[in-house]
């Protein structure tokens, strides 16, 4: 039995509000927190931004930019580019993780070769410390660990056993089988039914979360209530069946089994997030592309690892983002709802306005974009009060501070 000490990452230093305005050329600016207007000169980016992360001391920002294998390092205090590193001749880095004061981890997807690359380098000198290769189909996100990255490997062209792939601080790659966790995508049928003219590919995508401080990874099954807990130091795996009260279990069985038996289902996708207060958060959707219906929400479920029980906190949530204090900002894109959940998974407040809502967060503020009304609302993350309204549905991309 592995320990259950879950800790959501908290940045020890406060970082400034910076963002990337929409449009070209790509540029980085400081932003006013209430108006999101630029309050500094723009720093030109060497291509559109992909992966991004802050240095441990909050003084520098690293960005994977463009498709020419470049990483740009910006000194946010002196407000200038510190370095532009050409780590490869071509390719983009959708994942950049600043894991130590003098170490960046950059990840490049290999498509269509399925030969992916992990690079460790010095963010200031550009010296490459090591390169590692990961092969095969991948699921979901690539997440930073204490000194490297973790990701989920899947079988190619079929649904089958999943494995956790961890690249450590020395560039060593370890693959750990996950008993009972399956995933992957099957090819669409060769013969398309006239009643179903859109070929669909059955899929199953488990979710991954990493507790950086405890050096643990967690993988939730897509089709059943179970979590694999992996010690990243030893590779030991513990499987946990999630249990709920009977009434909640009946709702869950209706959601999972009913969707699985529906006509034209392409399959479930799950996402896992760390919470403070020793909790995990699960979201996701069940896709039905054949009938051209909106994905069926899985809702937001909170996992308590002290006894491996879970409960549904909200059935209308599409996505969650980390919030200050170890909580989560959650939103319902179609219904226009935004909510804050505390580290214990309890809802603190809920706000609703319009349709087509998504959110960004920074410090004590939440920015809710209402596409239907062409407005962006500035909310107080502590109580959900509306602090201001901006006449745009195209706010800049805000660099996350968590």
C-alpha cells in the first residue's frame, strides 16, 4: 500500500500578470489586472507560443516558440529576452517544464513517427544535458515530475493495457504496466453503414495526475471507478477501487453503462487533477461523434484517498483549472457557469452568465469569457463577485501562475 500524501503544487513566489495578445506577430506583454490592457512594451516572441513555465524563483519565463525547435527565455524583471535556444532543427515544444533553477525539460511529439523526444537543457547557456526517446501512442497530457516528466503510453491502433512512462532526471525511461487500466483508439470500421455515414473510432482515454512533492503519479480508468497509484521512485503500483454511497453509485452506473450501450459511441475520456487538502478531481466526457451530439459530461467527481471513496461534486462541469490556495476554478462551457471549489472539494461559490463561457485565472482573479455576449467578466476568486466587465470576447492568453 502506497502512502496517500497528496499535495497540489503551490508556487512559493508571486509572479506578474503577463499575457500574449491575440493576432500576429506573437508578443508578450504585462497586463493590467482589471482591464487586461498592456502596461509594458511588447517583447517579440520568436514564433507562436506552445509550452510555457515559470522558473522556480518567478524571475524568468520559458516558452516553446514556433516550429523551429526554439525555446525563448524571458527575464520578466528586466523585461527582456534572456536567451533563445535552438534545441532542435525543427519541431515544436508543446511541453516546457522548469524543474530546477538550471534545468528545463522540453517535450516534442513525434508525428507521424510516434518517436517522441524529451530534452533536458540549461535555460541560460542552452547546453543540452541529455536527450531521451519515448516511443508509441500517448494519451492526454505530458506532466512534469520532480525532475522529469510522466505520460501515459497506449497500444497502437487498438484498445489495450496502458502503461505509465516516466523519464527521470538522468534521462532514463521507465515503463510501468498499470494492471486493469486500458486505453487506446481503434480504427474506424472499413464498411460504413448507410444509416451511420460518419465513420467513428472507438476510444478509451484514462487520465493522469502527478503529485510533484510526493513523487507520485495517479491514473484513473476511463470506463470504471478505479485508480492506479504509482511511486515514481520505485515504480511500485497500488490499485484502488473507488467506492461511493449506493445512490451515487446508481447515478454513476447509469452514466457509465448507459453511455457505453448507446448507439454510435466513440468512448470515454477522463482527466485527473490534483487538489490541495489531500484530494483528486476527476472530469471528462463520453463522446458520441456518430450521432453528432455534444459529448455527454462526466461532471466533477472528488476522490478522497484516505479511504478511496469519491463523490460527485457537480454534474455540469466541463473543465477545471488550478486556483490559488489549492482549489479549482471550474466551468460549464455550454451553460455559462463558473464555480470555485476549495481544497476539500466543496463548492465555495457559483457564478452564471450567458453561454459559451470559458475561464482563465491568475492570483485572486478569474476571467470569464462569454462568447455569446462578447464580454469578459473579471471575478473575485474569493467570493465570485463581478469586479468589472470588459467589452471583448477575445482577451489575451494569460500565462498561468500555478
